[in-house]
């Protein structure tokens, strides 16, 4: 079992709709969760981070964390063609000495 | 505030050679992490430095090494290059230890080993 799992996609969503990206993790001790967006040929760009159970909203983006079920999701409202990219989920265990583990990413395509 | 810078951006080396990559973090950031990204393996953690000390290391052979200087700039070195080392090498900086703070990535160095 991979430590951080994401559906590789591609996930195709019509423009203006809500895109929902999911990520599950195996380590119950994980404490920090991050979502990155990566355009083709570019480096990852931090979109959101979340540490507590529940929802965290930032503009069109909402991160949702459920530690009991060990999943974290990213919702993108009013999807735009510019949102088409690969979205990487990253998770860190609570130990200060542990490293951040990245999922393999979900390719999102917003169709006009 | 300037972002993370990495040099060089592109590099072509021959198998068996060694290479040094450089990373300058965002001003004021003290933590630097290095990652290797390939199409097949995704983004894999190499090591993390905080205040000139290696805090963590990924599952890479000893040919991969790094260091951090007192100004927080970091270098990574790969000796005896292999074809499989061809990848995008990304540096990420953070105000403090990663996990407690968010990371910001540089543009990367594209290494091609022939």
C-alpha cells in the first residue's frame, strides 16, 4: 500500500463546475497536509495546507481533512481552464524528524 | 520578496561524471529540502537541511549528498552519475522545519545523463 494515494486521472470537469480531488494516506500519525498544483514543465506551487479536521477555504479552493477516515480532499469551485494541471497531495507525519510524502498526483482537465 | 532560485536550470552530463546543483531559498527561510521528480516515480524526497544540519534523508544511495551553508543556501551533489539519475531536481524552502511550515518550490534543475 502506498503511503499517499491519489487517483492519477485524468479527471475531466466542465468549466464552471466543482472539481473534487481526493487523497488517502496510510499513516494515522500524519499531522500536516498540503495541496500543490503543477503545470506541465513547471515546479509545484503550494495551493493550500491544512492541519485540523474540517474545512479550510481560500478563494475558490477548499481543503477538507478527515483524520478518522484518513483522507484529505481539495474542492475547486467555478473551475476554469487555467485550473487544468496536475494536483499533488503531500502528507507529513507528526514527528519533527519525518519527511513529507507526496502522492503521484491527479491530472485535472477543465473542458470549456 | 524573491522566490527560490536554482542553478543551473539545465544540465547535460555523461554517465560516471559528478554534478553539483545549487539552491538559494527565499530570504529568511532556514529550511531547504531537495526532491527528485521523474515521470515513473513521481516526486521523491532526497534530504532536508535546517540551520546547516541534515534533519532527514530519503531512500537514495550514498552517491547523493548535500549540504547547507550559514546563509541557508544549499547544494546537492551526485557522484558517479547513472542514466537513471536523469530527472528534474527540485529545491523547496521553508521558514522552519518542513511539516511545521509550508514549502515553496524553486523552478528546478533538469538533469540529463547520457
